[in-house]
C-alpha cells in the first residue's frame, strides 16, 4: 500500500536534510507505529505520504513515494488526500469550522457526496471517536483532546485507504486514548492501512503490528512489535520511552512485569495492560521520591502564591448553563510543583487560564501573588505569571528563535547585559542554541514547545503555568523540562503543569490535583493518588 524508496528532503530554509535516504514499505491493513526523538523527521515523512511534500512545501525532494500505486510526484494533494488522510500533530492547524458537524462534513461536501451520505458518515465518524454527543457544539469550546478526536473523525469520514496520524492521542486522557486506539486497531483489522506517530510508546506499542524508529532523518529500527524487546538499547540510546516501561530506566522490567502479571487486584478477571502496570510502578516510585505531605511545606516554605475561592465559569455565561468550572477552591504555594490531571473537558485549561488572568472571573475570587485578577489582567500580571499554551505555536510571533526568547524580558525592561545572559541561558536549557536564526514556526512540534517555554522562563516569573508540556516531546526532553521545573521550585517559584502523562506527574510533582466535571475531586501527594486513581 505504501512504498518509500531512497527518499531525501531538505526544507528551503534549512541547510541539513530532514530525510536522508528513507526506505519504507507498508502492507495493506498494517498498523505501523513510527517513533523517534523530537525533530528526527517523523512529521516530514508523513507529509510526503499525501503530497503536501513536494507539492505544497518548498524544498529539495529526491526519491519516490507510492501510495496505493500512485506516485505522489504525479498527483496533486486534492487527489492524494482521498487516498491517504493525514491528521496533523496540532488539531488547531486542521480545524477551521466553527461547529463540530461542519468540520467533519467539510471534506465530504467538497467532494460532492450526497447529503444523506454526508449526514450518515459524519454521525458514524463521531460515534467512532466518542464525540457523537458534541455534534452541534462549537469547536472553539472543545478541549485539546476533544479537538484531536474531531480532527480524527473529519479524516475518518472520508474513509481513506491509508490513515496517517501524527500524535493523535498526545492531548487525550488515558481512557480517551484507549478508546481511540481501539477504533484505530479495528479499522486496521478491517483493511485500512495506518501509520501512527507517537511518543507515548508504552501506551501504543501493544496496538501496533510493527514499530519503526527514526533518528536524524533515517530509519534505525524496523521490527515486528513482538521483537522490539530485543532492541531496548536503541530506545534507551535515543532517549525514548521503553515500549513496556513507565518511561524511566530506573525501574526494572521484572518489576513492571510482576505488577502486570498480578493484575494489581482488579475486580475483573482480565489482566491490566503494560501501560497501566507502568503507571502503578511510577506512582510508587513517586511515593519513594517525594514527601508524603500535602506539598505545602516544600523546601520549608509556606508562602501562598495563588488563592482560588468558589470559582465558577461558563462559556455560555449569559444563559447560565454549561459550567466549565463549578465552585473550585485551590491554594498554591511557593516552592511547589503541582500537576493537574483529569479527563478531557474536566476544566483543567479553563482553571489555568484564570490563574494567568486570561479569563474574566464570573463568580468567585482568584488572587495571584496578592493581586485580585479582577483588577489585574494578563497584561498587568506579565512578568509575575508566565503561561505556555496547549498549542505553543499560538505564542510564537518573532522572526527568529533568539528574538522570541528575548521578547518578554526586553519589554519588561531587563538590563541589556542581563537580558543577553538570560536568553543564552534559556536557549541552552531548552537545547535551542543551534536554532537561534530560524523562524519559530519552522521548528518541529517539540522544538516549538521548548521555544515557548524558553520565552516564558526568560522573564523569571513567580508563577509558571505549563499546559500539556509533555505533548510532542520524547522522554529525554520531558525529563529535562521536568528537572527544570524542580529547579525553579527550588528557587522558590510556583510551577503548575497540566498533563495526561500520569507517571511523569507521579515522579516530578509534589501535589497532584485531579479534576472532574469542572471541580477538584482529589488533591494529594503522588503516592496517595495510587490508591484513589481509577484506571
């Protein structure tokens, strides 16, 4: 179904090739997991499968790509898109309709399908991804994970022969990820060819027929899923998650397998997955590595930085319905690293945007560093609060990476010598020194996120807010970012991050806040969460 032969590609703005002699054959009905460290060429390869490269992207293209017998050089994107459907890494780059129904129907309408079939396919696709009840909702009101599901549904509705997915579960909660992966596996068993890019290897590998690993624009491993345990050194060397572990190489394979085999006391007879066993091991590792206290006395500090009291918020406030936050109470303290987890649509991002002063308080009170956000909006809180959005591309506006990182401190009137030192330090911490002259929007998804983080911490904010900072990152860069969060907390900063990566939350956070249906249902230390979690 897919044949890639001796493929080279170099973007016009880069000196180095992004793809270097790639050879890849994928059979009809095969589900292939494609992984590798950030910036290794995965997304570039995907864009070659439906003709975006070479038809819509300037650069040098050598080699050949065939999809369903069609050479991508010889057919336009509008033809190839019906053969190979691509779901982008960031759903905001793909969704442009204002309503869920219209978004999923858009491709079908442009291909002039009969109205009855359009309605049928839209409902079928949304049902497949668990979003049928949102068919009439605004796409702007959806969470990141919900947008990912809609983007998948929009491509599924076209029923292509090949489905190409660039990190489709990166912003989904574990339950939603399992649901969508189950749909993908079923489609594969029905004959659809699927290529799935994902960093959450330990959650996805069990669903795949084959695993392909890329590094530096080349394929360095191509093996059946049943054989990847023989190649764990490659995953370790490249800083990737192990396909069967919690993403940390300090836990032993035997420990996780023993948890897996025991089933960890589940009521049902079927054993838990390796991913769930990994969560359990990580939580107990978190218990060993973190204080068992509430986190309010981390580093001996008790200074309250954030106070939220009875906070309510609705995206349809005029009609008083659809509450996204329902009476939230929360205190955050200096020197803490706090993880916020919960299902898609539970209110995590909405709460974080209130802490940054981005949303107007409708009911209740929010104070940050002693300032009421009713009177101090995001503009007035700049320098005190720094936030990295779920989609970091929305934050990147400068012409090059250096200017992007320097923008905040320059506008805060940081002295020139200090500004230069601070920008250089942040670029080094985020491993962006060699990319300073490139436009931020030309970076890979993981590099864009690290650029946004660098731009925020360069301002030395007291409160650092990170919305899904693990999305699109290989485990090596995730750990470096989390170690930076621990370092900032050690300096007295308050760090809050939203994540669906439970084992990272367990290992690095002092507190875990669990949100459900617009409220906080648990506030505990990582080890304690192991007992209250419901997988």
